[in-house]
C-alpha cells in the first residue's frame, strides 16, 4: 500500500485512486466479504418478503473506543436495534466512513473488526459502503453512518402511538450504563468506577418476545435521553400517562453511585443495549421470562404501567412511598454519546 509504513490514513487514501482501493481492501473488503458485497455503484439484492423496514443513523461518539465497545460496534448495534424495534429481522447494511487525515490505520482496523464481528453475530450482511478522508481538524477521528434494511415479521406493527392504559412497561436490563461509561471515559470529574457500556445488538431479544406474542404495542431503544426521554415521547404520542415504580427500576450499583455523586438521574442516561417494551399486562410476565433467557436482556423487568391519568406525563412512585413527576427532559445531558 502506498505510504503503508506511516500507519496512518492519508488524504490520498480518500482520493478515489489506487490508495483508496488499497485502503478499502486492507481495512474493509476482507472483513466484510460476502457474495452480496459489491464493488459496483450499488448492491443488487433480493427484496424482503412482505413489509420492509429501513433506518439510517450516524455515529460520532467521543471517545471512539470505550469500555464495552467502540464506534464500529455501536454503528452496527444502533441501526440493527432500530430495525428490531419495528419488529424487523435485519437483512442488509450499508456503511459510510468519514475519516480524519492522520487517523491510525490500526485503530481503523479494530473498528472494522468490531463491525464484522457484530454483524456476523446478528446475521446481517454489509453490502455496500463509502469512504471519505477529511483534512486534519475537519473530523474528530472517524464518523460512521449505517443504513439498514429489515424484513418485518408478519402481523407485527409496534408504534409509539399504540400504548394503552393498563399496559405494562418493561425494560430489558439495567439502565444508564452507556451514558455513564462515556462520562467516565472522558474523565472530566476524576471519578473511577467499574462500568461497562451495555452496547449490544438486540434482534435476538426482540425475536424471543415475538415468539411469545405479536401483540406488543411499543418497542423502543433507549439511546440518547435514556428511558425517561423515551417514556415521555411515548406518553405524548399515545396521549397517556406513565407510572413507574422507582424501587424496581434496575440500575447497576456503580452507575447509581456515579449518578448520586454528580446529581444525575439514571433514567436520563443513554443506553445502547436496552429496550423499552410496552405490552398488554397479561402477556408481560411471559415476555420478561423470554427476555431473561437471552444474553443481552437477562435483567429484564416490569417497571411500571400505562395509565389514563396525567396524559403526557411520567409519574414516579419513589422509594419512600411518595409520588413525584419525573422532570421533563431538556437540553443535551451528555453530547456525542453515540
């Protein structure tokens, strides 16, 4: 490869010529290789049977490497999970890279390794991509955009406007770990704690629920803004109230400790491997049991219910037996977490 001894990405590698081809071969093509991966201008694919779900997302997390993952793993999980939340089995992904001049090739290879490993775990195929190199200072390291296509399971149609009074609210594990991990990695507060991001692909957890019932009203991944923001969005879309029991909301002790030190609410810290699920109360215990049998949702729990009082609001039953309104989310608690 031209300039291969430098070990860093050069502007020439983004110019579309020989060095670009060498970069793509070295970093991407051998890791994402499949009969569907194209060197042409577009992939030609068999369409899904029935309805199709499609989603796109950009990933600019800082730092790009964190306990439990990196921007590459996150870029696969984020789009796969968006498809899964619509009841869609992920089929195909495309990815676009914007890389800063001077970025270490070894780190770029580690990112691509994580993408390939996570995609293989899910069973989704990377079929096309794009690589651009920006000048120093124009991009902070590496930004990735992924677009996914999935096949919607017949008879499944979750949506934020379908929550109904009497429904149970489920989270698929302890909350706030990704946001807490990124906060600690930045080391702005000098706090040390053993916290690892929950970054994970969740199609298997969704499929396990769908094997129990297709009557699931809402599935959302609690990324930016965390579980609290997601519940406020659903309450507004469905014009219902939400009542949570603070005593059963799962929070890792280390995350809880960091939040108490900094005055943060775990319900508003981002997750990258947790779902909020709203379903009829009579099927909720069976859904929790199915989730707990999956590796990324062993801590699933029912944390509250949908009510017809106080539409648009989230009410928290506290540890001391009182009720309080969960403050509505405002602003950006922690930028560049995904």
